[in-house]
């Protein structure tokens, strides 16, 4: 592990089959970090230096309330990847900084910008104040890499073999978290579902896109999973029929970055936006990480087929 050292180049060697293999990461200070595998990733790091120098409260992000106003100066607002939305402490509250941080997704930033613009317009025109901005209901973490499908949604802390020493030990009356998981190492597939009283509260999937669509809808609706969790795996099986699942349900989230649903894409297609590029221009779907463009295409293809069938 080399902290705070800028990566500058990569070193490869050629194996006996003539294939280039990763050998080492070369840092700007001359260090070489050797390894068998190179994983490139980056996260969200809010630039809070200016706010901190100005004496504003910061944690991982600049701390703002549900109105996107700084905790200590109502004249200052923050949105997007630098903003950490949390309720401002009241007199007598503990001084510990809140958990969490900026979302790292472009969708909440767009939503915050639209809401804040509407608030400013209302103030200028003397209209009633707009309601506080609703927080995003889901915690989504995704690996944004072409050809690699990895997503974690909600609370995934439980493991299948955890003892039943759960929230009761902490004085909480709720039921314990339960986890079910399935893995196929050869196919590169994995899914874990975490429930409380049968209600899906979080899941992780790798290489299971159709199952993930079904789980996403169940998660968003706060639905109960079937008693036999294995029936959900059939959506990524060879005999999968789209009509059997919720892949094209209107309330399924197609673009997580911008929180665009299948229904929004269909409505846009009905209005004349029938290509992926047009959908991106109208709804912003697919303009974030780009990992959803194939699914947008599937929705448009299904829409075109349905339109052609109804015309005959």
C-alpha cells in the first residue's frame, strides 16, 4: 500500500503466449508497486478546503440542511458532489458529525439544482416557499466500468451465517437482518439479498442484470421476497422470458445516475425520442456513467415492436 503517491505509468511483461500481463504500477516518486492484478477505481472526494478555511462546517462534504443551506450561514448553499445533506444539530444535541457523505451520482445533483432554482424563483416572485427537498430513498453504489456489472443497493451488512444476535442486543425491537446469497464463480455471477421480516432492504449483484432489475423494483416498492429466494435467479437463466418479470415495468429504474425510469423513457419515445441519443438529450438517461445505454436500447426496441404490432 502506497498512500498519497501519484500513479504515473504501468509496467507490463509478456508471457509465453505473447500476451501482455500487468507487472507493476510506477509512481511519480519512483516507487514500483508489483502485483498480479490491477484494479482501477475512483470515488467521490468533495473539495471542502475553501469552505473549511471560511469556517463552514464540513465532514466528508460541506454540511447543508434539507434546504441545501449551510448549517451556520443561511446565505451559502451547496449542491452536488460537494454537498452532504444532513439535519442541522439542535441546541443540546451531540456534537458528533453525521455519517454518510455526498452521493457521487449525478442524478441527485441535477435534482438539487432544479429544486434550488425553483426556490430562488419563488423568492424573487414572492411565491410561497417550496417544500424541503426530499432525500434519495436508496443508497446505491455501483462500479462504473464497461462490461463489468457490479451494484450494491441499500443495507447489505448482513451475511448468511451471522448469528441471530441482532438489533435486539442493541435495545431495538425490530427483527434481525437475514441474508441469502448465490454464487457461480465460473460464470462470474453473484447475488446477495438482505431482508428484514421478508422485506428486501438491500442487495448486491455481480453479472446478474435481469435479476437485479427485479430486485430493484422489489427494493423500491418495499416488497416482500418469495419464501424460496432461488426463484429470482431464473431471470438470468437461458429460458428467461421478459414478460415473466419486471424488466420493462414503468417504475423500474433504468438509469441510476439520473434516476430515470422505464416509464419516463417510454413516454419520451411516444413523444418522438426514439434513439438512445435522443433519450439522453431529453431525460439525461445514459449521460452519466453510460452503463445503462444497452438497457435504454432494450426499452426502445420493445417500444418499437409494440408500436408496430398495434399498427397492424
